[in-house]
């Protein structure tokens, strides 16, 4: 970001970015822990994920308040306006990812009690690792204004969709072959969808990182590995 005549303006923008980075770090931790809670059947960890969600909600509110203040007092233009407006949307995407992590943790609590096919749980973990890796990379891209890295994350959405589609079919197969797994596999299906949607929000953040730096998004349709389509202009 360019330096401004008013040092206070630079400090406020730095504070805004720092708050987003803090929120991103907590969100990444939430996603990591909900997957670990499922994989290790750790109900206490799942409960911690659920309990931590209000902290992320509070940071989302703080970012909204900071952006409103900057818009009202500084009347930003050009790149500064892009930075501030994109911050609101990045914060919203992070809040949604954290919500998906919380929902996954809630279902992990149920599965920790009732059990689930180990191979199916491994599939959820595999999908989750892809999304968690993408989230970590897009947060790095945000911190360094790395457009190339943001594009690489954006392109990886296709891989996430392919794994999700394969996992969905795998879960259907389990249920058809053994009706006793229907309840557990239904929970796993919802978990898989939550994680896939978290991946979509990661890709949204990648688009916003590019917008902050360039003033425009990608000029192609977002690659998708499943049957659906998602354009770069869509907002989740």
C-alpha cells in the first residue's frame, strides 16, 4: 500500500490488515482442530472449536467497525478504497469458514459417540487438508500481496471439487452396501459439504487479494471439478 501524508491513516490501514491476519490465523486453527477432533475422536477439542467461534465473530465485528470508520473519516480513493472494501468481504468469508468449522466440530461430537466407517472419516480428513492448505496459502498471499500465489490457490478449487465429488459418491456407496452406516454417513456428507463450501470461500478470498492489488478479478470462469459452475464475479 502507498504511504500517505497522514501517518495516522497508514497506522489505521495497518491495524485493519493486522486484525484480518489475526482473524485468519484463528480461522485456520479452527479448521485444523475440527479435523483433528474428528480424526482422533477428541470430543474436548471439538468442544473448544465450538467455544472459540465467538472470538472470530467479535473480530468480524471489529473489522466492520474499522472499515466504517475509515470510510467515514478518510474518504479513501483508488487503491485505498479497494483495500477497505475488500477487507469487509475477506472478513465475511473468514467468518463463514469458521462457522463451517464449528458445524463440522458439532457433527464430530455425534460421530465420536456413534462411530463412523474409518475409510469415510479418512476421506473427510483428506478433503479438509486440501482446504486447510489452501486457506494457509491464501492468508500468506494476503499478507504479502502475492497475486501469483492467490491465483494458484484460485486454480486449486478444481482439485477440492473433484475430491468432494468422489467422497460424496463413496459415502453413497457405504450407505447402499450397509444401511447401518446411513446415520453416520449422512453426518459425514454434511461435513463434506461444509468443508467444500469453506473451500469456495477460500477461493473468494484469493479473488479479493487480486482485486486489492490490481483493481480487477480474474478474467476467466473459476475452474470447477464437479458438475456445477462458479463464476469469478459470484459472491458466496
